[in-house]
C-alpha cells in the first residue's frame, strides 16, 4: 500500500509539508481551487522530484474561503471551466485526486460522476484516486479507460450505506469525524492495511467491515500529520 498526502495547501514556507514529502509516495498538490497557486505548484513538484514522489493534481470546487469543503452550486460549464483553469497548472500530469466536497459529491452523485468522467477523458487522465465503490470509480471501471486507485483515509471516520454497499467519510461537522489522537489514527491505519475498518452505523453502533485500498491518505493540515506519516512508513516498511 502506498501513502498519499494532500499537500501544498499552505504555501512554500511550510516546513511540515517539506518534511512530509520525504515520507510519502504520492503528493496531491493543490492547484488553486481550494488552496495553492502557480508558485506553490512549481515548488512542490520540484520537491516531489527530489524525493522520487509521484504527483497528482488536487482539484476542487473553486472555494478558497471554505477550503473546498462545502458543496458549491455551479452550472456544468462553470465547474468544468474551473477544473480546466486548475488543471492548467499541472497539465502534463495524468494523475488526479479531487478534494473535499467535490470528492465526496463524486462518491454519491452519479450525474456529477458522468460529467467529470467526460472531463477526465478529454484530458487523457490515466489514474484517479477514489473510494473503491464511488460513483466516479464505477463509471471509470465501466468504461475501462481510466484506472481507479482505491483510496482509504488514515485519520477520518467512516460511515457505510448498506443499500449502495458504499463507504463515505463521516461529515466533518459530526463529532468523531476526524481522528485527532495519533493512537486512534494508527490503529485505524493498521486495520485499513489489513483490509478492514470500523464503520459508524445509523443506529450509532460500530461494525468492522471489509474495505479495499491501494493507497492510504493523510491530510497535511492534520495536527498529527507528521507523526502519522512516520508511523505509516514504519508499518509499511
């Protein structure tokens, strides 16, 4: 399993991001939608090259005010234009990871997933990081032109929809959605590496369920990000 990290969201002077780049396998570099700009993209791409780290373009709703974590109502043309503008900063990269609310919406919204699949195809994207049974993953697998890299999260709690047989990240507004204690995140990470996760059910119980991931994500803005990355590196050594 590879470690991926959402990075380059706090400017080139962030020392934590620089250190994280030495511990990860895939860097999802913010391209200006929720954070980042041309300067930070260039800087973190160079840092990734120096550390032999694969990069992906980390695209989002155009909403820096809310850090891309709130769904934004846009026409299809407005959304695609924004993605074009963001991707222009990394238009030679054929790996994509969507961010925040857009990532979550692509997990659940079939129409949005079909729209974005067409966009990915237009730009000849080869790999997309996504939950295993997201609506975006389903259409990518159905069409067979874009490879899905199934992703799990080290420090985010999960909920499960039994009707769709689909995992989602617990909304950040809910208590316990973010695993803030290193011990808890490492325990979940160990389970994820083994193919399991505790899902929070509608009746407030937790059930251990099977989950498939080929890459495990940590967020660079998490308070435990560096220690978590170090722990993951040891687990996967």
